[in-house]
């Protein structure tokens, strides 16, 4: 858990409205949205969290269940907190990110991961805001950028920044579905903003856009079927039934976000650090699948992609290769049948089963299966 920001030299508190002063400073630091919420969550929010966990919709994200008490109540996380300043920073893309979904030989990377790691960018800005707030207004502060059990989206809704849409993500009338969120807990007693009302109406474009039908009902996500979860959080082999539905999405998925009609009001994000790095707009699968650990670390330095490590990432690329229908990519997969990671070998087998003619795949199996030591990889070889 974050520690309180070290006490700055105490100065005479700023005169006038402290909320207006904090908002002005946050906007000056580059944030696009600022709101104020009380340091507690509604009972209904906690009940939704418990229902989500009890149904097992969190998959193997055990950390969500382990700290559910803190996640559901900011007062458990920090009993001294009285108010929460919620900030948003836009990463809205210039083009619809789904445009690269149909490129068989290229991978589709979620917009948020095409640039630098948002954790570091937001943390630097939020720390500057925390230091200014403490020096100018007093009180103690703690900052969180997806680094602790904080339910940022319900807090952002309570702070009037947006509302949780039917895809469970935050929607803003000004910024659409494209806001990174940070939270500044403070012992200052600040009047909260009015919560944002729900403006989804009867629209369910986000639900209809999901490739894997990951929404059992509006505002309920089964992460075990979500492509973002499968390609980022899930550590093992991806379920065979879901692999064909992933298409060429190799890190995350933006389909439900991009489908939201409110995005038409969103201007492209101004933060240069979030602009797509060269080569990550539509990277070639043949290049990505050839990355060894060192090359992977070098290519994705200061990127959120780095945290899933090379083996999981190459697993994702091999799924995309298997879905490509391009026989010319088969040699790239075949070279990984001898990879050190069983996870990679298993997905290489699956990719080849989709790309090679039956006779060629049988020949490949006869060559590699007898010496395969891992049971999971052997199971891939023997699937019909």
C-alpha cells in the first residue's frame, strides 16, 4: 500500500475554494478530468464486487479476492482518508483501433499499450499534484495509480467524471471510453461532486461488439472469457474454444470500448507518451514470434507489455498466427516447437494444427511428439 507523501514544509493554507485550487492545479499538470468523491463506496458497489467474486468471474486473479475488503471500502485501505481526488488522463486514439483487427499477418495491440506505461506517466503527474496539495492546503495524502486495491471506476463515477457503462468501464461524455484514472486520497474534508448519471440508455453496442460474449448481462463481466484477461492476466494455455475468437488480438482488446457511441465526442489524447510507438500500430506477427527474452525486453522497455514477459506474449502471438490462415507463417511457429517454455511449445502445436494440411501436421507430430516431455504439450499434439 502506498505510504503518505512525506510532509512538505507547512505553509499557510491557500485562501478561497480548495476544490477549485486543486482542480486548476490538476488541469495545469495535464490531467483532462478532475472530480471529488467521499472516501467510501456505496453498499451496492460492494455487493457487486462480492457477487463478481463469488461467481468466480475474476478467474485466476486471486489478488482481487485476497484484498476484497480493502477494495470495497477506502476506509479499510486508509482509515484517515476523508476525501478522494479522482483524476483522468485521456488516451483516446486518432483512429478506430479495430481497423487492424482484420490484418491476418499483423497483431492488434490494445491502444493503452501502444505507448509508454501509463502507470509511470500518471504517477509522476499525480505525485506532483499530491505534493502541491499538501504544501498549499495541508493534510496528508496518498496516491494510487492501479497499484493498490482501489476501485477507481466507481470512485470516478461518484466524483462526477463519468459512469460505468454496460461494458463495466468508465464512460465520459467528453472523453468517451478512453480515460486512465488515478486517485489521490487525502485527510482534507472536501465537498464531493455530484455523481454522474448513467447515459447508456437502451444502447448495447459494447455488449454486441464483444468477440467472446464475455458479458453475462449488462454491467457484468466474466473475465474468464474476456480477451484482455486471457492475453494479459491469464498465465496458462488459453481455452481451446476461445482461441479462434481472439483473432489477431495479441495484447488486450478494445472492441467494447471502441464501439461506444460516446467516443464521437472524444478528441485524440494530447499526452505524447501515450502515442503509439513506431511499429506497434500493426506489428508483423512473424517479427514478434521470433523475439527471444532479451529482444522482448529491449523492444518493450517502459511498456506495459513487458510485465507479462516473453513467454505469455509469444503465446498470444502464436494464437494469432493460428488464426491467420496464412500458411507462410507456419515455419515461424514450427521453429518454436523446441522452445524452452512448454506454454510456447503448446501454442506452436495449436498454430500448426490450424495452418498445416493434415498430412503435413501428422508428419510433424510423428517427429516431435515422441520426445515431448510436457503433458500439456503432448495433449495439444493429440487433439483431433
